[in-house]
C-alpha cells in the first residue's frame, strides 16, 4: 500500500484494528492525527518529521534550563 494521508475514518479504523494508544502507522503521511479518545492530537511516530519536532521541543526545554542563569545575568 502506498503512503497517503489517512482520513479521520481511516485513522479511527486503524485504532480499532490495532488496539493501541501509540499511533505508529508507516502508511500514513500525517504528522498529527486526532486522538482515538478525548480531545486533541497525537504524533504519528512512524513519521520522521514528528520525531524532529519532538527533538526540537526537547532541545528548547533543556536549553531554557541550562542557560537560565546566563540570561538572568543580562
């Protein structure tokens, strides 16, 4: 099956078939998908761009804590 952007219905069907809370679908090009339960979105962990976004967010948070004393002295 070729990669394509899954619709809401296809994502819902994927959740029902796989019974998991982590969305890891290699055939889906979406970076963010709706949660199966509740309100909000999840990352598609099979998409490399999602991992890049997560790493950038972690690097930003770590840099804030590492350099907070430096910025406080300015």
